[in-house]
C-alpha cells in the first residue's frame, strides 16, 4: 500500500492502475512510473490542474420515451472537442450509462468498457494519446411513467432533459426541453422555490422601493407584482414560451405537469 501511495503521488494515476503497474514491474517503483507513462496515464496526471472548458454534451432517450440520459464530457480545446475519437468516446460512454445506469460519477468511472479497461483508465489513455486533460464533468438520468424528451443546442454546448406526467407527449416534452435549454429555469413552479430565497428577494425589493421614496402601504401593494416577476424569471411554468411570447409555458402544458428537468451547459 505504501508503494501504491508513492506511485500515485508521482503520477496522479488511480489506485487500481498503480497496483497493476507495480505488479507488472515486480515492485520496481521507477519501472512502474515508466509503465504508466507509456500507457498515457501519468501524462494525463500532469494535466490534472488544466482547465477543461470545452467539450460536448450528449443526450439519449429510450425507445419507449420513459428514460432519458445526458452526459457532459469536457476537454481543454474546441479542436479536441470536434475530434472523431473524442466524439465516439462520448457516444460509447452515453450508451454505457443507458445500459448500466450508474449511481454516481465514481460508479461510472469504475464501469468496464468493451476494451476491458474501466472508463477512468480509458479516459486517461485517450488523454495521453490526444494530449489534453479530459474529464466526465457530469451525467444524469431522468425517468417518468409519462414521457421524457431531450434537446441539444448549438452542436452540443447546451443540453436538456424534461419529464412530463402524461404518456405519448414526445413533441410537447421536446418543446419544453428546448425551453429549459434556452431560458435556464431553476425551478419547475413557484411552490418549489425555497421561502428563504423569496424572503431575501423581498428584502432587496423593499430596500430599493424605500430608496425610491415609496411609502410602506404602496410597497405592500407593489411587492406581489415584484415576486411574480421573479417567478417568471426562475420558474419554468411561469416563463414566456420561447416560440410564442404571448403564452406562458403553463398555457402550453394545460393539465400536464412537468415532473423534472435537467440542464447542462459548457
């Protein structure tokens, strides 16, 4: 364990990769470092602090429109983000997420790929080959007994999933996913907003109105309108519909309810 710890400190590689390298090197630490370097794992570790602000977002919806998956795979440059190898890796990774449905990022990193290597090891290998730090930034799974849909914007720079409580509503669900991608709501409805947050907003509005010289009785009358405007900014169903600003999203939904949404953005 001490040797594994030292090797990890030298290379930044994972515990499993370090143990394999030490076994292969018959316990020779320097040889193990060389093995990891040749595999590209140590090279990837040297880039551990590099910024990964580029990448791609991918989405996948099951044939029955009951399950949807979203993945954000990051890299350092747009050039690599458009690389066929990088794009294929993202596609393979998303398919694996849909098949295995891992609980979290750690579980995802430990899943085996077709090559037999874990996702973490495969990612490090590719990072070493291409020459940039790469990381699975996030993934999410959304399910519904009704309908789920996905939307990708601008070649995969923004992605969204939406779940509705009604079946056979793929077109509507996709429109709502487009709304989520474009308008970036934080909540589904006003009742989902934390009351502490509302109290803070009220304090801000009240202070601004006092500075404007508004009397307290007028402030009390103005406040509901201010809070409603806040709901229109942060709550999905209260937002103006992006395809028709004369409608709210709730008008489009009618009696159908949004049960969940996810939004990723590079």
